[in-house]
């Protein structure tokens, strides 16, 4: 009998991918399902980006490249960072990874020791706690509330800092809430980082999807003096509708970036060569397609907020970015379905919507708050209207 490593015994599959898979399985069985669970744009990758990949293949870019990534891509990342944020970085401070997820994973393996505590603000992206645990750290969850725009009190965060706390992960615009952290909140985080010598991992994967159409902003925009302790994660997946291309990056002090590159060199080596050339074109070309997609997401956010208000008992804050709405649905808990099953939590609520309304959403328990579900509006306006109409009918059947 093969004995499993302790680090994987409590490891769970991604809840977002699991719901998405179930919805797709129903579709394959011939059952029409409106999938509002997927965490990816419903747009195709822009044609000029796909053409760049084809050209790279025709040019023979099918061999190994340097582990940190193509120099030309790392230069393009630095240039895009300067244009978007006004930050000055060098290619030595950039590591290209197989998606933003690997960037986070590499970083945590590099800086987290056994027993180290990492602060994670709830609701959080599903993989943060699991990644910390795989690195043998302890995820320390800081809860928040819809009443405070999902920004925990800085004093509450400080209460959870101990001698074992090494860092904090922040994500804005947020998956799953679609909200953008206020400058005041980010200043508070910055002060804690300085006071307690913490690193900050800033997950900026949705940074260009802001519905105020302002330039992207992160904690370094507020506190540039933290440059030696802030690490930025980003990629092309969400901004350029390139989820399957798996190109992300980590940016930060070169001493740590080099260590992360060494870790990557012993795992995946480098991200796909010709996909890197496509990402380079995405970053260096005019950003018209990004602006177009962002405007459509903003319109959908407004529409979804409008029609969701027609369902009594559901609370939410209209999204400010990304393509998610986090809806509080606990008013429907302790009710029974027409079949006599009890709605006990976000999982049974989501299962009921999939079975009765044929609409897939993600249980809030996956993000650290069981009173909610995440609704993705990476779908057409027609499908959003139909989905919310079916959800409303299903909820009216509950006793």
C-alpha cells in the first residue's frame, strides 16, 4: 500500500473547476445548462494574438527557451507595467510562468517555511489556502462582511499577526466579489507590512478589468516605499481572453525572483515558447480589444445587478471589476425543495439551482463564506437574463 504524503491528505479539488465540470457534463448529456460558474472570459482570443502564435510556430519556435522566459517578453512586461502603473522594473525582476497560478505557487514555495503563517482575506480565491498548505505553511483566514464592502478592519488583521506571520495575499479587483480595495484600506495594509516586516503578494490578474475605466492600481501605487517587499502576479488569461494559453508572471526583487526561477527550473522549466510570443504581441499591441471587452463586462455587471434585485432576499454589492458578483443567499437556507430536500448551505443551494433552474453557480464555501454564491457574468446578456429568470422561478418553489 502506497502511503500518501501528509501535505496532500486534506487537499481538495478546485470547487470552481468541479462545478464547471458538472455543468459541462450535463450539457454533454443533452441538457441545456447556463453556466455562470466559469472563471474565464467568454470571448475568443483576439485574432492578431492567435496569428502571432501561428507565425511563431512557422518560424520554428518549438524548442526550449530560458527558464525565466523570453527576454523580449520580459521586456514587454516591464514596458506594459511602466505604461499602466508608472513602475520601473527590469527583466531580471520578472519570471514568466505557466499561468498566474504557477507564479503564486513558485513564490509561496520560495518564501514559506513549515509553520509560517500567511494572512488570507476572506472571501478569497479558492487556491490561496491550499497553496499555502502545500508549502507547509498555515493559512490564517481573516473574515470580512458585505456591510463593510468585504474590507476587514485593519485592527482585526493586526490582531491575527503573530511572531510566525510572514506575509499577506491581496487580490483587487477581487475574485469572487468583483470589488476593488479602497486606497485607505491599502494604506492600512502597507502600514502593517512595514510594522511587522511582512511581504505582500498582490494578485493583479484582473487589474485592467475596472468598471470605472481608471488605470490599474495596486498597493505599490499607494505605498511605493514597499517595493522591496511587494510581489506582483499577473498574466494574459483574463485581460486578453487567453486562459488556455497559460502565460503568467511574477514581478519583484530579483533575489527572490531568481530563487522562484530555480524552483520552476526543477518543475516545468519554462512556459510554452510560442505562447510567450503571442503574449508579447498582446502586451505590445494597441489595447483596443481589452477596452472593448472591459466595456462589455461593465454593461453586463450593470444588467446583472439590475435583474438580480428583482429576487427578494438576495444581497450583493454591484461589481466594480473582474466578471463576478458575490451574492448573499443565506435567506433561502433552511427551506425545502419541492422534492423535500433541505437547503442547508451554499453547496446544497448551488446544487438545487443546477438541478431545478439548470443554472451553474459556485458555492461561497469555496471562497471562505458559506452564506454566498459566486455568479460569473462571463456570458451573454441573453443568457444572464434567462438564468436569473430561471433562478427566480426555482427560488419561488422553495417552502
